[in-house]
């Protein structure tokens, strides 16, 4: 379907279970297969680590950018706040450019839910809502991460809640290469 005729959707993948980013990556592969231009922006993940999905998507011509500094407890709040501020600016520019058919804002819900330091002045919920409301008509927007705000879910066309029923972490198994990263 031509861009001009397509109504872009807003999709939210949230919940405490594993698979939110994986779902967004699967959607990305499907979109690329249909000739769409996709960009993924990761709000929490650090540029200093290597991720399997990034390596694979690079081969498909998908740009995946890490905007974050990693886990919030490993750096000072000021470092994370600066990363969120610059990341949010890049996200708005990417979506509003209209260059992409699909934009994934991976872990933005996690970022919006941070409560150990203030984030609303660098990543305002109201601005995220405005971006959803005023994105270019053809753009499909995907927001992932735990603890999606009700205000975001209300604006979405689809909300999938990934629930954990059983997880190997509970048995002491650490992150597994090829599964978590």
C-alpha cells in the first residue's frame, strides 16, 4: 500500500514478561520483507555493548541506535538524564522526518516509568503523547517496555501485554547469549 494511502498504527508491547523487544524485531523483519524502511531507537541499551539483534538487522539494512547508558543503577542520574534528553530529541526528529515507514522506540516505556530520579523534564509524557497524535500519517510507531503509561495505552491502536508465567531467571540462570542479547 502506498504511503499516502496508509494509516500508520501505534503499537505498544508492554508487561513484565520476556519478548517485547523480540516482538518489535520480528515486526521489523516482516516490514523490511514488505519493502518498508524501518529504524529502531533503543532508550536504555548502551552503545558499549554488542547485541545480536543489532548485528542481524544491520545485514537487512535496518539502523538500530542505542541511545541509553545501560541499567539505571550503573550510572549517575545526570548521565541517564542527558542520554534521555538527547535520545528523545533524536526520536522526535526520526518520527517526524517521515523518512521511515516504521519507527520502534524500544524501552521508551521503561524510560517513562523511571522513578528513582526525575525524567519528566527531559522525556515529557505529554510530548510522547503529542508525538503519537501528530506523527506523519503513514508512520507505524512501536513503543516497547515494561510499565507502559495508561496515557500511552489509550492512544495506541494495539496493546500487547507480555506476561511472565515462568522464567529461568527465577532458577538462577543468568542472561543467555542469543536469547537476551
